[in-house]
């Protein structure tokens, strides 16, 4: 039976040290430090449902995101994107099951289906063996520790970290076969974002890509809505994609858009 890492009594750390240069170096360092156990916080994540307009490289479509709490106390988050060009449909559907220990997200099972070929499609996290196992064909596995996230669970961890102003915003993610990738973000401050709804107070976050200056990803989160994602903009060589919030419910309550005449 797969067990979350805080039940194992093994050494791990919630956050990587910025002094280490590589993702694997961070992973090795983490095994030497104690896990910071925090009490379970029932309201640490509020369930939500959100729909977005999506523009991908000139084509329009829709995206949706949700977070639900399951009967056993675990959570499931989903992010789906659907784009149609003439009679051809392009889509990416992702879901992640995870548990929450304090304000640490612990992934259990990540799934992907879509028109894009991927190396990570059905990934289970075996915390008893401290390995992530891809169950697709061909299958593979990789050693993990309590700081590792999947491609969707890290986004929920980012929201929690923004809320508690945690630094650094760094996440080890199983993104490719047998490889951990370090994703780094920077909180750039408050911004009143103009949206189809009107003005929304947000926090802007930028993904740090090092030497890759041809790509830029910006994200905006609304603190008053429990840091719900409001917009994503990605540019790459003059093109890219944009996702913008259309409607949402938070903990069962419909979010009322601001007055469109508000400056």
C-alpha cells in the first residue's frame, strides 16, 4: 500500500536549498534533513471550479480548472484545455490526486491524456519505496523525496506558498522520463489587472528560466479569491498562448465579477 512520506519516519525536507545548483543535488541534500511536520489544516485549500478563455498560437478555445476534496480527505485537481481548428480538436487533460500535510502538497497519482505525445501519462507515487512509477508503455521509475511534485500538484503548492509568502518558490517536478526538473518562480508584486470582468487585484508571478530568454511565462493570482489563478501569458519567439478567467466558484460560492466600471 502506498503511504505518504510523513508516515515513513524517513528524512526529507519540504523545500530545496537555493545554494544547490542542480535538481538532483537538491534531492540528495533533502534526504539529510528532517521533515517539518505541521498539523493538518482543513481550510488550507478551498475547493473551486473555474472556466477560462484560451488562445493558443492564434487559435481560440476553452480551459477549465477544478479542485475537489475526496471522502478520504485527499484532493483531486484537474486542468483541461480544448482547442478546435476546423474539424480537428486539440486537447490536453490533466488530473492529480494528492494529500495535504499542513501546507505541504504530497502527490499520489498524476494522469495525462491529449493530442500531444508525452513521456508522463500515468504516474503513481509510491512513498513507501520513495519512487515515482510511470505505468504507461514503456514504464519507468525514478527515486523521489518529500519535495517532489507532479506537473499539476506543484501549482497547488505554489498557491499555498504565495498565500503564506514562502520563499523560495522552487519545485522539483517529474516532468520527463526518469528526470526531475527544477521549476523556479519569482513573486513580482501586486498588480491591478484589467480583465473582461473589470479590474481585479492580483499578485504577478514570473517563471525564472535562466538563460532561455526567448520564452517568458507570467501568472496572475487573486489573493481575495484564495490565490485563484486569473491569467497566464506565455510568449515564445513572438507567439504563445493566453488563458484568462471567465467564471468561478470558490468553496461553493459563485465569485461575483467586479463592477466593470471600476477603474
